[in-house]
């Protein structure tokens, strides 16, 4: 870890990467965050890169305030993974059928389910609280409430961009299922609405960056945001659980003779807010592109669609607010990746992976991301590696 002192800042910037490697635009964002009146700490993860208002890969602790843009527009985005009883020897040489079956079961891109997916459809999936969860939707912002039908239809769907579903092998050749998604369009609309509301508030008019507008404690605006924020975080959790259940159904059918069993699902948000206590203070900790890595907490840190990913266990480093990176982190924009790389490059960099290799996913090419091994090296004091995974199937929206 290194410290960067910023003139006029309320706190130093704690960095788990070489400060000279951080792009100028991202460093300016970090410096802006460090000057906010409400801030009590700022930790920067090794996958840090430029984002909207606040960088991706930053952990921001505030007292009595929260910045919606420091959560990200995909509220509750995160990862889930589970180890199966299958091994590499159980897999067929051609995995295209499995990929196709997953894509049929789990809508990708802007796709939705024709009929809502209910938890009662899956053996062993908890149904308690499902009605109460949807009942709380009646309390969300009026500007978004009319989207309920789409929110219901998108429950259990993957989305697009950097969201993915993967079948992976660990170093013992055990098969894992891993997926990455969040609160779909309903989370984005709630985030956009509240960022806009925060920007109108008088106390935010003098900020160096209007995207860093905050809600402050004990105000109606904060209460409304907290309601919608926590609902969207729960939606994201349910969305991943639903996709994991759909995945397990497909795998059981495709490998019927193997009588597949599944371990305990690991799940973690990496765009969210948590109420935590540090140095005797109750703080609102926003992790935007970061996971919680408290002592013993399991987490998932993916690379890209052609490299490895890691199952980790947190070491409980309080200096990082018990956090770690959420992935490899982009080292170039989507536009830059499309200009620089071709479908041939994509084919070469995803050799051995059953996945899309067309122009629609060139922006997700592995070379557009930082080397995951380098990212992991920078955070050896934040997490320990439990398993290293390599994908053999990757589904993108």
C-alpha cells in the first residue's frame, strides 16, 4: 500500500497499486473524492480505472452521507460461483451444445423471460420473503415505478457488456459455474434518477464535480435513496441466485448420468453500499468495483473472457476497509478496444474457450483488461487465493 497526499484533501488516498500507473483522469477523480466534506477514508484497488464521478475500483467511506455515483449505475452488480461434482473428464469435446442450452435458459443482452421465473420452481430455493420483496417495489421512486413489468421479466437474466456466464476448471480439474450480473435495467434507472435528484440539492452546488453529489443523513432524499438502493441490491442478489438455479437445472439435464451435485454458492456484490464501523464511527462504505474482504469472507475476482479468475478469502485488512478488487479492471475503453483489435485477435486470445468470437464482443477482448495476475500480486495483504479457475465456456450478451 502507498499513500498519496492531496492538497486540500480531508483524507490521504490509500492505494494498492503504483500511483504512477493510474491514468490521469482517474487520479483526478480520486483527488476530487478526497476533498469531499463528508469523507472519512478512501481506498483504491489495483484494478482502478476511470468511471462516472468516482473511479471504478475505489472504496469510499463517508459519515452521514452517500454519493450515488460512487456506487455505480449497476446497483448491486456482482458475482456468484459454485463448485460442481463434475470433472474435466465428464465434459464433452464439443461444448457448443452446453453453451446453447445456457443461452436458451438464461436470456442475454436485452432479453427477458416470456414468463416470470419464480423461486418456487426450483427445488431447495428459498421462497420466503419473495412477495414482501416485490411489495417493497411500491415504495420506489415514482419516475421508475412503471417499469415493474420489465423488472419482473428481467429477473434471472444476464444482460450485456462485461456481464458473463462461465463454466470453468480449477487446478484439480473440478468444474465450476461462475456468473457476473447485477440489477439489470431497473437498477440503472433507479441510479440515474437519484444521481439527478442529488445534483439539484443546494449543498451540492459548489462541488468540483457535479457527479459527486451526495445525499446527507436525516433528509427525505437520503431516506428515498436508501430505500431504492437496498431494494436494487436485493434485486441483484435474487437475479444471480435465479440464474444460478437455472444453470444448475441445465447442467443436471445435460449430465444426467453423472448425477451432478453442487457445493455452497459463493456470492458477492461489487457495486454497493454497506453500513460498517471503523475507528469508532458508523460509516456508509461504498464499494464501486470492489468486494468486501473481511476476515474469512469468500469472494470472486474474475479476469477476462480468455484468462483466469480467482476464488479468494478475505484477510480483513482494515486499512482497505476490508475490501479487495472486483476483477482485472479495464486498461482501455471499449471504443479504443474496438479500434485496436479485430475478430481475428479475439479468436487468438480466446483460443480453447467456447464463446462468441464476433465483432459484437471485441470490446471485451482479454487485452482490453489489466493482467489479472498483476492485480492479484498487488493485493496479497487483502486476500488469499482459494482456487484459480480457467474458463472453458463463456456466454456474453
